[in-house]
C-alpha cells in the first residue's frame, strides 16, 4: 500500500496467499489497512444507511446484473454508494455506466449530487483507492483472482454499512461474512451460486451467509422457489459492451420481460432486503418489480446520468 515493496515481492505474496483460503483475521486486517488509506467519500448520510452491491469478480460473467440491481434498489428507496471498477472483459460497471451516459469520473461534490438526485452514486475504485495502484501491475500480470478481489468490496469509499456481495468461490462465503461482521456491517448478504456466479443466478440455488449486526446465519436461496424461471447463466451473457448496455436499458425500462429481468429482480431484491426496504427476499422481489413497472427504475437512471454530468 505504500509502494515500498517491489513487484516481485507483491506478486509472491499474492500468489502464495491464493494457494489457500485467507483467514478471517487476514481479511479484516487487510481491509482495515485499505480502509485507512481510502480516499473517502462524504455523502452526509450515516454509513449504516448506505448500501453497496459490489462483487468480487473472478467468476463467469453475465451482463452487469449487480449494476442494474443497484439502480433498481435505488429506485426502491435504498441509498446506494455503488463501488466498482473496469473489468478485464471491458464490460465492468465503469464501462457500462459510462456507455449509459453516466460520468463515472465525477468528483466528490457531483457524486453527492447524484445521491441527492437519484439515491445512487458511482464510486470509481481507481479514484478512491490511490494506494492500491502499487499492486495493480502485479494483479494484471498474475492473471488470476487474488486477495484484492475480496478486499475491494470490503472497502467501500463511503463506508457503506449494508452490502450485497457475491464471491467467486463457495468457500469464501462464510469467512467474508465473518469479516464483514467484524467490520461493523449492519446487514450484509454474501453469496455464491452453485453455477459458479458471484451473484444470485437463475440456473441453480445459491448459498448465502447473512450478517445482522455481528451475527452470521447461513441459508440457501432457490430461484424456482421464489417463482422465477430456471435459466442457465450462459443464456444471460452479453456478447459485448453494446449488448450489455442494451440489456440493462431494456430491463430497467420494463421492455424486457424475460430471464434478464428475473435475474436483476432477484439481485435487486437482495439489495432492497439488505437496505431494510422489505422484511424478506420474497416481498423485496415485489418491491423491485414495482420499481421497474412503475417507471421509477428508468427515471432513476435518467436522474443519475443528468446529475453526474451537471458539473
């Protein structure tokens, strides 16, 4: 984090740590260091009211479901400090939001204006984690997920105390939830789909570890039991950036009534539930559907685009 280690040392450390599960203590310690060095975003909203939907990456990719879900959650009343970055695929949250017209490089005052106008702002990781730049060349050279994939979502620049966080391996679910509980999360849902996704999927159940003010409980979520159509994730992948943007737009506008809508609804429901916008995932699913069908979700995206470019 200070640049005093050369790339060979950083690469050796990250590669060695990737050979085993990080302990809860390692996750908490590393997250606290990154939080200490983050360029914070002050939104004037208590941290325990803020939500993030950042996942770890490193899993098969669909079409920016967590980004669309963040907008639906914001349309439903959640205060979303969406933390994100560019992706190796060229279709990360930063690229998609940029293509949708959002100014992803907006400064602090504009980010605050976005929250006031749309209940959501985008926290571009490269602008808020200057200390992480020392590890970036090494991470790119290694070419596989490292400890930093887990740490990014644990270090929201606005200090969000509520979280929906997908992880890229099932064995990370419990330790990441335990880490969040020690890092004072109010409510967090950490999940991994049996299909291998770092988000809720439609093609298989997911394992969830829920954090509630220090207590961690585990359970399973089956999309079929939630009344959703089973769809393998391969049918929900975007061909390229333009296709990803089209899918996000058509889902948010209500035009798309297919499985793309369903997977956004399921992940948005998790975000709404984490933000205390509903008392269960099932009822949160209805809230998410209404925010799309009543036009609020698309209006939220429009408000975000306008506010982010207001400077």
